[in-house]
C-alpha cells in the first residue's frame, strides 16, 4: 500500500478524483427483488402443483403402456440341454469357466402381443461395470483402429504373454458378454437384428476398424476370454458390423452406471418380419440360450428382457410418480400457506373505529401541537410520529396525487420535527370553511374517512399489507407540529388523558407512560403496526 | 492533535510507541560500508565518499523480476493453495488418481493467474504513484549552479531550495530561510497529524547564506547519526572549514520529508537522508495483516471439513478394501486378481495407501478450490465499490474514500465499538469566535454561524459599558502570541494574515479584525493595533505564559496613556478566584458561561487590572529574579506571576466554537442508534473533551454522566467498584449513560486489579470519553475492549497519535485530506470526513458482510453438493473410486460453470437500498449480531448441500434405473447418468444462487443464466472433439444423446425443482413467520412504502426499557452520591478550553520577542 503522503499527490494532480457516477459503480443497478412470502409463493405452488400432477399422470400411463417381460435365466431357468438336469451355470462352473459352452431352452409365454418395435435386452445384476479399474481399462485410440502400442490403462489385459497387445485390450473388452440368445415362435425363429443397437456416434466415430482389418486382427492376440477374434464377431453384414464396429461390442463397451443394468441385445427386425410385422404376437416362445457367460462366481444374475418402448424409452414409472408426488406436495404447501396467509392477515387487521368517532367531535383542531416534555425518549418519539406521517406519501398512488408532504429535518439545536401534510382539496376546504362552517368540515372529513374505511376493507379482502390508513386520514386534514421543546399545555393535557390507560406504577416520566400505552396497544394486535400507536397518541392529542 | 497539552512529549511517545511496534518488523537501517555509527556528509565537495541510496522511493510490492518468485511464495503461504498443490502432485502418481493427472493443476493455475492479475493491477497502481512522486521537480544547487531536477535525482549532500507551500524532497538540514534569524514554519501534518505550524530555526553560522555565492563558499562536513525512525530526535554536528569548532545540530534544524514549508518564502536545505532513509519512509509500514472474524470461522470450518474429508476417505478406503477382499477373485471380469498377481505387484499395505489417496483426490474438492480467489476477488471489487462511492467523496479536499486493504470489508458490518480521535476527526480544528459576554451583556448568538458585531459596536459607541467593551477588545488584541503578516506587502490592513500556534487566539484576533480592531504589527517589545481607525501602540512589558496548570495567560502592557495594565485571560475557575472582591457581574457572566457551554462553546474569561508604577516595579524585581533562577525556574515564575494576577476586574467572557466536522453530531447519533458504542479517546484536556462531548451531543443532560478523575490507584479502584455496584443488574447492558475518564485515572483503571471493573463500567455506557490519553493508552484501551469482548472494534483517527489504536483495532479508519496521512497510512480504510463513516459502515459494511457470508456459504454449498455425490456413487460401484462425471467437466466446475454466481452474490446482492440503510441505522444491528455467518448457519448450508445431492443423485438414479433412456431402445451408460446429474447440479446450484439473491440485476441474470448456458455450450463442444483433439473419448456424442433423451428433459423439469422446493418452502415460511427486520424493510421498499414504522416498532420496546432503567439508575446515583464522589459531572459546566503549544521549540515569550514585522525579509536568490 502506498506510503507516500497523499497530499503530496494532490499537489501534483489537478484532475478531480471524484468517482464516476455510473449505476454499477454507485451500486444502483436496477434490480428485480423477488420476495418469497406466502403471498408471492402461493401462485408458484399452485402452478407447480397444477402442472406436475397431470404430467405425472401422463408419464405413469405412458410407462404402464410399455410392455416388459423379464426372464432370469442364470440358473434354474436354464437347464442344460445336454441332459443331466444340471443348470448351465453348473456346467460352466464344473468346467472352471474355461470357455466351456452350454445350451439350454426355455419357454416364454407372452400374455399380450408386443406391438411395434420390440427390443431384447440382456440384463446383468451385481455386475460392477462401473468399477474404477474396469471403467478405465480400455484404450480408445486402439478402438479407432490405430496400431499398437496400447495404453497402460488396459492393465491387466494390455499385452498377452507373447508380448503382442490384446486386440481389443482391457478388462471391458475382455469380459464382453457372449451368451447367444435366440427366440422362436411356433417353430419360426424371431427375426432379430443387432444393427442400430449402438449409439450412432459410437459406430460412426469412436469405433473404427483399421485399414486392413483381416491382417490386423489375425496378427494380434485376442483377449484371453474371447473365443473368437474380433474379426469373427459378425461376418454376415459385409463386415460393417464386424471387428471394432460390431455393435454388440460397442454396446458392451459403454459401461453401465449401476451394478444392475441391462444392455440392448437385439431388436425385432421389422423389415422382413412376416408374422412379426406388427411386433411379437402373444403366445409361447422358445428362448434358446447358448450359455457362455459365467456370473455365478460373484452371485451375479443374468436376465433376458423383452420390452417395447414408449416415446420416452423403457418402462419406468418412477418419473411419473415423482411428478405426482411433488405436485401433491406443492398442493399441500399451497393449502397450508393459504391458511397461514389468511390467519396471519386477519390477526393483523387494524382497529380504527374510535378515531372515526372521535374525529367528528374534534372539529376545529386544525393545527395540532403535541409535546413530549420529557427528555428521555423524545427524540425517538418525535421521530416516530413524524415519519409515520411521512409514510402516507408512499402508500397509495391515488391518494398521493393530492397529498403533499413537507418534512423539515431535525436541526442541530432542537429535537423538534415538523411535519406538514396537506391535501390540497381538504386544506382549501379547511381554509374557506374553518371560520363559518365547521359542520361542513365535519361531514367532509367524515365522509373522507368513510371512503378510507372502505378502501381499507377492500384491501383486507385483497390480502394486501395494510398501511397506515388512519394516520393518513388524520394528516390529510391536519397539520401536525410535533415539537419536543415546546412546553405546551396541550402536551400536559395529553398526559392527563393518558393516565387512565397507564397501569404501571413506574411512572418516572410522562414519556414513559406514553411509551407504555403505545406498547400495550401494539401488543393487542399480534402483528405490530406502529401507526396504530401513533393514531392512539394523536387521538389523545386531538382530544387535548 | 492537541496543541494544548505538551505536544512534544506526546509525540515523542508516539514515536517510541511506533518504534517499539515496528522495530521487529523492519531492519533499522541499511548497513554502511565502513560499518560506522555515523554518517559523514561533505558539503560542496563533489560526490560523497560513501554511496547513499538514491532519493527514488518505491512502495510497490514487486518488481519485474521479483514478481514470479515473490508472488508464488505469497500464494503458497495460503493453506488452501498448498492443499491443492499437494493434490496436484498426488495426481501425478500413476494409477492413483481417479480424475486424471492435471485436473487439479489446471484449475489451480487458472486461479493463480487470476490472483496474479489482481496483484499486478494493484502493484501497477503503486508504481504509478511512486513514479509521480519521484518525478516531482525541485531546484538544487550542484556544482555551483542552480538547476531543476526530479526528486529521484536528489542526492545526499545536495543543497536544495524549497519554496513556500512546497514539500521537502528529502530530510534536510535547514541552512537559511527567507525569514529573519533563518526561522521557518513547517507543517508536519503528514508526519504527526499536527496542523499548527512548527518553527524551525537554522544555525546562526549558516543563516547569512542567502545567495548562491555564499552557498558556494559553504565548505565543510556534516556528521550525523545513521538513518532512524525517530521523528523528534536528531543529533549531528556541522564542521565548517571557516569555523574552528564543530556546531551541534539538533531537531530544530531538521526539515523532514513529508512536511511542507509554510509562510516562509524559501529555505535552503542540505540533504542528509534520502529516499527510504528518510524518517517518513522509515516510519511508514505496510498495513498490518488483520484476520477477520468471518475468516476465522471459515478457517476453522475448513479444518473441520478437512477432518470430515479424511474420515470420508478412510471410510471409503476401508469399505473399498472390504469390498475388494470379498469380491476381488469373484468378480473375475475386473481382472483384479490378475492385476495384483501381475508385474505391477502391489503389496496390500501399499494398496491401502493408494486407495486412500485415490479417495482423497476424489473428495478433495469438498473443500472449494476457488474459495480463496473468489473471496479475494469479491473483496477486492467490494473495496473498489467503496472507492467508487460518490457519497463518500469529499469535494473540499478532493479525496474519495479509499479501502487500503480489502480483506476487512465484512468487519465493517459488524462494528460494535468505535474508538474515535477528537481533533481532526470529530472537529475541524478550526475555531470561530461565536459569542461574548461583556459586563453581563451577551453579544452574538449560538445559532448564527458568525459573530454579528453590530450590537457590540453600537454599544461600544453609545452604551454605558462602552469603555469596558473597549478594554475587552484591547485585551483580546494584545494578550496573545499571534504573529501578523502582510503577505502582499501592501499597506492595507485587510491583507494582514495571522500566524498562530493557538487556534483559539487565532479565532479571537481574526474576529477582532472583522470588528475593525486590527492587530497588525508586532515588534520585540510592542504590539500595534488599529482600534477602529486609530493606531495604538502597546508596549509589552511582560508575558506570563500560558500553561495547563495555570490555565491562564497574562501580559503586562504599557498603554498609550502610559498606564501599566495587566491583561489576563483564562479559565473561569481561575479568573473568578482572582477577581477583586464584590465584582458585580459575576453571576450574570457565570450564567452566560453556562449558556455558552451548553452550546458546546469553548469559553475564556477575561480580566484586567491597572497597576501602579511602584507596584509593577516591585513585582518586576521579583519576576526577574525568578526568571533567572537556576532551579525550579518555571515554578518560581509561576509563583511570582500568581502575585500580580490578583484583584482583577472581570471584563467578560468569550465563547469560541470548536468547529465540528460536517454532520458529526448527526453521524454520531446514527452510530449510537445502530447500537454502536462510541469512545472518544483524545489527548485533550478534560475540559476540551467534555466540551466536545457536549457539542457532539455525546454528552447531554439526558444521560447519566459519570466522570472518573482520581489521583491514586486505590481511589480509582474504589470508585470503579462503587459505580459497578450502583449499576447492579444493568451492568454490561445498554444504558443511557456516559463516562468521562481522565488519562491518569485511565492508567490506573487499566491496571490489572481494576481492569475488569473498568471494562464492566465502560461497556455499560453508551459513550465513553477518555481525555489526556497517550497514543499508547489509546491502543491499550482498544486492546482491552478487543480482548475482553468478542465484538468488532473500529478505530478512527487522523493523526500519528492514532496510529497505535488504528493498528490495534479490528478495523482502522483514517481520516484523510485535511490533516496528515500518518494515520491514513496505518489505516485499513481512509475517508475524507467523519460523516462518511456512517455510509461506510451502514451500507458498505452491511452489504459486504452479507454478501461475503453468502459467497462463503455458497462456495461450500456448491462444492459439497457436487462432490458428495461421488460418495453416493461409491456405494454403487464397490468403493472403487470411480467418478460419476467426466474428469475435466468436474475440474472446471469451479472455474467456469459456477464461478459467476458467487461473484454475483458477492457484488450485486443488495437487500435494501443504500438510502434505507442510511435512514435506519437499526438495520445495522442485524449484521452486528453475526446472524449471517456462524457455525450453525454454516453447517445448515452444508447439510442443505448434502440434501440436494441426495435428491439429485437418487432421483436421477431412480429415473434411469432401467437404463433404457430412448424410445429406440438404446441404453445409456454411467456417463450419461453422470452428465444428466451434472446438468441438474448446475441448474440447482445456479438457481440456488438466485434463490439466495435478494436482488437480481441484469448482471445477476447474466451470471446465473450465463453459467447454465456456459455448461451447455461447453458440453456440446466438449462432446464432439474426440478424436480430432485426443481428449475425452468417453464424452463423444454425449451431448447429442443427453439432449435426445426425454427422460433428461422431464427430469430437468422435475428434479431441480424438487431439490429447491424445500429451500423455497423454507424461505417462504421464514419470510412469512419469522421475518427479519431487514426482510420486512425490504418488502416495504419493494412495495414502495416507507418502512419507518416497522423499524421504529422494533425499537420502541428496547428504548422504553432502557429509558426506564436510566430513570431508576439516575435516582440511585443521586441517592448514593457521597460528597467526595465524583460520580456525576458536578455542578453546571462552563466549557473552559484553550489550546496553546506548550514547551515548544521556541517558547511563547521568545516567539513574541523574536518577531518583528518591520524587518524586510531577504529574497533568497
């Protein structure tokens, strides 16, 4: 920081250091100030509630329309077709998982016909495809068809014993799901295709076969668990679905998020469907499983799933129910806040009737002097009074138009504050009528008050915060001079008037009694409305 | 600064205090080649033998070369940066990091770059400032000729010529000046904050050198001490070739850099210390580092969070190990057995450590990496807001407010105690003659700015008291130490200007001039006045000096009528004692004095006496004897003076207004309303202090005024005890009471045995005035309060004597502009006027505090919300440390996607308008209570973040549990889920910022919506770069697939809303049921209504309670007051106060005698 005397700097610089007057620098940027209260939140809750519940219902219905059939074929549902009533799982286990294969069939009954696109999934349970070591064990450069060396990420399936890189390398590729699932209906096999089961970007960009795939793949070592080389994965489709670009492989390479997951295995080939033109008809199907994939060692489960989809995707009622639940919560919140809002408003409604009555008695008090002769809290008090009157100006536009407010700030020497509130129409009334026709003034101020009263009622209905209406009424036809220095008789009178209200024995000063009254009266309404105190005080001053 | 007390001592003490404080911080001086203990400077003899440092000064922190190492050193002293550096290093261990190798290093370097830019901006400013100073021009005499050169080229041994009103470029020895006897006046306000001019006098041996020819012949050597920081000490010798003996040089001949030549046409000075060797530079230090309350809480919470982090990591590691142990071989597809059996060969123990590190890296971002820089930047710009505030710009001195450090902004919002200096801070140190009372007739009015002399002059002519009025005016015109000067050298008396070291006298003499009684010539033994047209010469026979013990000053004059008269002015108490018996006007005058005092005027009583020749001669013998006495001269002189100052005739009294700074009483009352307790710590005497207390409305009859003025420790202790007991239950509560304490008593009160009682008593009072306190005591008092209460203290002052307390207090504020900058240099904030303090506290303080709290809480919130999700995911992935999101997307979470919302919160949030905050100081109480940031709030936010993350994670998980996210049957993967959740997190976190924002400016909108948009843009770009750019293969195509999933869009509507719904409901309930005052005011404001009644209604209850208590207390105090007890300020208060330099370089008597306005001054070519 600068050590150099700034006066020295001033000496040199002629340019004013006055900061620039921009909204940003002066922190006066116009701002929207959202205030979340019962008032403002009510519509929000209502809208959310009204919006979410229907959405939820739609989603639930959508989800319910999706047909899904699961078959867990891990063990008992897949009895080895070679006989012996052993499960394929056991066959694999007895062969020590060394690439042994086992076939089984299982009859599936679809209660409903699955119309439209039908998708076939295999599902794995308790299979941690999301394990860190597993997820990173791949080499995406290799999958672009680039030549070795492969990344060390592929450990422990990076290179084979003879030193050549595994193609494809890594644990993910090595553990590719290799059960074969076929389905037949009344003897005819259901036409399935694995074209279009992988993400298009994957197939188009991420997985590329090398320029000379045959030599590339045959020279390389295939992953230890693989029975075929990558180039033998699917030879049927002009090699567009072979090697790295094999969609089964691509699908597998997208590691699932959860230990329970499903992956798209096949979809119904509708192009040459015949009986399956409109999907799968209801009835019995035979699932033939070539059971290669061992999961029992880690208590995994394998599922075969037939499913249709909705416009959203697979069957999942959660989102729908979640929408409904949140919608209901919002509606409940709405009701609670509505109730809260109502009770709150009612408890804080003002009582102004005595002023109206007494004002009619009090007609010729145009200039009003109130004195707080005690010195203890008078500053506080006079400020209180004066600025309460100032409130008026900002309250109501329509009223504001005809009201002018004068405010003389405190001077150094005295604590007196003068507040002049004039309403042009009424003051002119006052001036002309003060002398001759007091009754007329009465009626005018009374009628004014009545309209005011109506306005207040109106507001209450609209559940808006209620402002200091009664002070307005007073002020509109009066000039208040609240002077604390002035030892006026009115002030004394007012204190006399006050004493009946004062129940406290601790009357150390008049001002304290004043305070007491106001605090008592304010406690009568739960929500403190200070203007009310003022109105009481000024009401007594009126009488004085 | 107080001229009235023994200033020299006072400032020596400061010097010492400052020195003691800083000795540890700075090396005393640069070592010289010969290792000598003195510096030898040859005059007019070519280059110096020793090479001294140049006069080039630099206050900047960095140079071009030193920037990088220094900056990095600074940055890596911060714990958070070290922490993240460690993480970045740990990530380099292969196979450990779940998030790649550079995902901490890159954000960290981005953040460091931001910090570097900020530092560079700050430092460039300093460089520019230094440059401006270094390039000033000065006239120097080198190699026999005068030439202009820049300050930086001034060398030790150069002779420079400094003209009137110029600053001294270096520390100089005064050779000669344009005034007789080579006297010159200097203003040292930059150094010590004192405005009255100091007199410096060159040596007689050099005084004749008034031309270049003579200067050329000046040959010799100056030996002086090595550069040091003592402002008031100097020792050296001048050895001239043509003078046989060495001549001693003292501080009277030294002109220090930073001070200004005044009222002297020119001086010649020889440079002895230059650049950083000057006393000014040696005394200036950087602002001490102060740690704020919020920072402390944050730090402790960070440590706690670190603990939680370690626990989380341990838990995850153990869980991971258990999972591994159970499943390693079973889950064959993972290849774990192969891995451990293979060449990598990780031993199990090592493995555990690695796993732990993995999790540590995974969870490290629970501690927000960007917190430090966000907070720094926010505070930095907040400081700019303070600097930019037009309401705090002082047009008179052209000084805007200046936040010299930005790290205390939020403390400004929590101040509970203000310790204020008096002179220059509360008062302008400008005295104005306001009223007087002559023979029981009062002239002038307290309400008018200037004295209206019409009445007085009329009475002078026509009234029966005319002769006394004349006497009164004559007294004022003659009995003083003022020096007149006609700058323009015209005959017109109107051009006379006065030099006075006493502002009171200046006020009186100036007022007289307005009335046509013009004092215009002073010779060593006479005073010539022009009394409304007639020139009158008064021969000054004797001057009986003012001292604070005597409380009066007298002169004995021979009038033109050849009468010998004693004119005396002084305190009412001393004058009244010395009046002739049965003086008729005493009661009336006393009454007037009281009325003056009530208006806060400083009063003086005037008395005169006619002496007979015999009487005078008799006394003169005694006086001469006393004034030549060797022992106890001062006492003897005072005693003799006492003898003649008897039987005075009371002429009247004067009332001088010690002008307050603008709006001081209003500002103080606002501060009091805000629940801030005000302590005035002043070096002034009790009288002056009380006087100011009254005029500032800090003291009034409506308060219970307590004074403590005890001479001994025991009395002090007893008195304190009694007071404390009398307070009873009200002790340490808010009372309408004030306390005035003498410096001496304060010394005892601060002793360990009294300290607690004093503190109890003092904090029971709304205002405390400590008078005659030394700078050290000021600091002690602040320290006491700071130590024993948790509250934030603020010290405000303008002079060097305030430096101690400014540095001690939590926040130091310096008043800049009029007075010196010593205090400003030590202060954290400088403002031009005391009244700006209200805006600084009520608006900037509260805003900064609330904003910063939000920034802090929000920064923790956003990080916890995202990163704790890795824990939930760990439950699903066997505690393997896999991340749910792509590594770079989370790495730049803090530096890009969620960087703007905290800035918006920290800079643009605004609950109420500045006007409202200024109008209702009561709002300040909210932030004073630290309701916005405490441990409870902090952990609520953290739990809120955890809650949000649970909602976000588990709802998204449930939504995509079946993997089939597309109508074409395709399935997603872990990253699809991750990116969907990440998008939701961005939404929730950004909207949460919006929910916490009280006001949305367009910049807030940009920050919030822009952050969300930035994620989308980034996401789209990032998921299409592979393999063109070999980065993020797993992200390829993500954007397309995320956006094409209906689940994503439906979830986007539902899940963020669900997460924020509770916050919304909470806010809503809180707003409806437990509104804070601030919120109510805000509502009123938004509804365009006046919140006055609201604020008042909240206050009235406490006010009445306090008022009641005061009434009770007063009665108790009145009852228990013992005759001896000085409990309540006794009797009516008369307001005596008078400022005069005592024990100065040149005594008052000599100053008068030295002066001769008739002598023509040398031109100095």
